C-alpha cells in the first residue's frame, strides 16, 4: 500500500501547500494521524503485505489455528481475514481435529497467496509494471509454508502400498466389454448397499465464534443490519473493494446480499 511514502507526501503537502483551505488542512492532518497510528501498530505492515481480505479479530480461536491461518503470524497473530473465516467454517465438521485444521491452514495460505499473485500479475500486465520482488521475510515465510505443506501431503502407509509397483494389477482390455460393464455394475451395487456412515464426534472449533472486523465503517453497517427488523432491505453504496468486504462480512453473519 506504500503507507510510509503516502505519509511523507501528505506531510510535505501540509508543509509546502499554501493553497490549502482550513477544512483541507484538517483532513490532511487527520490522515497523517491515521497513517502514523497504522505504521506504529504491530503486525500492520505484515498484514498489508500478506493479507488478501479484511481482517477480523480472532482472539477466541486456539493458538494453533491463529498461527496457521493469520496473515500477521509473526507479529500479531490474532487477526484472520474473512476469506479464511469462511473456509474454517466449512472445515469445522465432525471427524476433524485442530491438527487437521492447522495443516489445512498452511495449505490454504499457500493457495490464497498464489491466487493473489496471479491477480497482481494480471494487473501488472495491464499497467506495464512488474510485480515487486519478495523481501527476505517473505522468502522465509514461503519456505515454512512449503515445508509444512509438504508434510501435510506425505502419503499414508495405505496410500504407499496402493501405489507400490509390487502390487499385482489386472490388465484391462476391450476384448470383453460386456464383462467389464457387469463387473462395474457389481461394484456399484456393492457400494450402494453399504450403509452411509456420517462422521461423528465433537467439532474441532465452537459452532459460534464472536468476532468483529477492524473496520469501523464495516462494523457500523453490520450493526445497523443486524439490529433492524426482519425483512428490512438496505441499499449500500461504495467502491468495488468496499462492497466486496461488505459482501464477505454479510455472508459471515448469514445475511443475504
């Protein structure tokens, strides 16, 4: 986002621009205060470098989940973006445990960042500007992501045996297609006759988690909608980024948008 450079430019405007109106000067002074607060907040720069969605507070989540899913994992790992919260809600099913969610967090982070860099490359190709190279800290993070992701994809013993070249494999040919169809029908009938066993056990995470975004504007919108009468409709104006954040947040609280 270039907040430090933006702060320098804004300060220079305050110092050298003699045409500023009193209201304009007050607005720039307010912007300077916000930028200075942001740059002094632990984890803010890291989040701006890694995050792809609006941050939500995640202090009530277990540490192992915050470590794997937060985009400010090194400095302030108590924020999780809306995209990750949606994914966690889908993964919070019986039969999983916190270790599963921890590994899936690193995998999700890698996929999420790959999508982000694809979008950056598309934007760069349109503007003629290249994607900025990664910093030393980013490369260290990527190495950790790759190591954890590799561990998460290690084959199990049963998978290794199934892929073993020593296991006999029957050659299939088209010499007797009728026999092949009959065998497939038999397998389908056997599978269909088995009882459906749904995963059982406790959820790895609570079914309801209280959180709020780090955007005062978005929190105001959510509070207004949630406190309204059932069936009320709202028209919300904003640019495409703001409306995207609003849509994600409304989905988190199960409000149709």
